[in-house]
C-alpha cells in the first residue's frame, strides 16, 4: 500500500517452542547407568582411599541433580501442554474455525505482520460525495462512492483503486431502534452480510460508540467522531487502529487512519464510512 505496505501480501503465523537450559545428558537411563558404573568402580577398589570416595560421592551428587532436573523439566513441559490445551479449548481460534479468508472482512486489505498502514480520508464528506482514500505519498489506494444518494436506504461502497468492489455498508433507517442508534449491514466482496454494525451517537460529552459483531468476533470503535479522534479494538482490548485529525487540505478536513499489523483495513474504513453516512 503505497510506501507503507503491500496490503495484498499474506503473512503466516508460526510458533516455535524451544526449551533451554536442559543438559543433553539429562536422560533417565543414562543417569542410572552412570550411577551403577560409579558404584562398581568403587567396589573394585582394593585400598581405602578418601579421595576416591570423595570423587565418587561428588559424581553421584552431580548425577542425582541431573536426574532431578530431568524430572522437573518433564513435569513442567506436561503442565504447559495441559494449560495450552485448556486455553485452546476455552478460546477457539476464529481463523481455525472459519479459514483465513472468512475470518477477515477484506482479506486482501489485511496489514502484514511487522508492518503498519497509514491512510488519509475525508473527515466530513457530503452525503453522496465520492472521494479517494490516499496513502502517505498521495497515491489513490481506495475509493468510496454512494450510488444512491437520494434513496431512503443508505448504501456506501468501498472500491479498489481500479474500481473493483470490495465491500458495502447498507442502512435502512426505518429498522434502527432509536434515532441516535443506527444499524448497518456490512457486505463483503461476495455481497454476503459479514457483520452488523451498530453506531450510537454520543450525547453531550459522551463518546460515540460503534460495535461490529460477527459470530464470535466483536470489534469496537470509540471516541469522538466530531473531533476525528477514534480508537478501534477487538474483544480482547488489543488496539487495531486509531484516527486523528490532520491539517486541512484543498480537499477539506482530513482524517489520518493508522492500522496496526494484522488489522483489517477494509473493516476500519467501512466503519468510518458508516459514521460519515449518519
């Protein structure tokens, strides 16, 4: 994505477990064999030698310590495996349940590991006003259009720079429970309803709240949309994206969207699209 990252790239998660500090001779059969050899050697001594006895005792002590270390490592390893199994049962991986493509709203717009993504959007576009989402170099990355600006059903569409439809957010205001609580459907590139977004406009000094719900996944946008300062987190509290106001340009007031590694940029942009449509 511009000079920041290539959003079409994919990253795989690898987990390497390494146990350090365990001596290579920490093997039960090896320890027992060495003990037997030491005692046999001591029994074959014809003269009583205190230095030999001392060496034998020191060797026995060292081997006993190695055996205790071996048993302790085996116990801790088993406890770790049990804890990991319990954790995985209690918190199933969404990626493993749904597959990589289905677990993301816009799989081609996921920030690769070790990268971040910075984009610039209009802060308060007019209803029905199409505009481009730019990278830090001013290049067009995404486009936002409103194909039916006078329809009672609000529909905003997210396009790629080559005008390929990536996602939509759709709102029928008659289905919203209250005037200050508005619900949207987020449609992915296959026109499937991927999630439901509920936007609650903050009153007085209260923050605006935006909740995105999808099966076991929940995302939150909170802060002040009026001042352009918002944070996006997941259900575990991990920060995925932030927005902040920028110096006005010829295009008008601008928001700076900053997305963390593994964040779904399309989901963050569509959440902002919904807030702009209210």
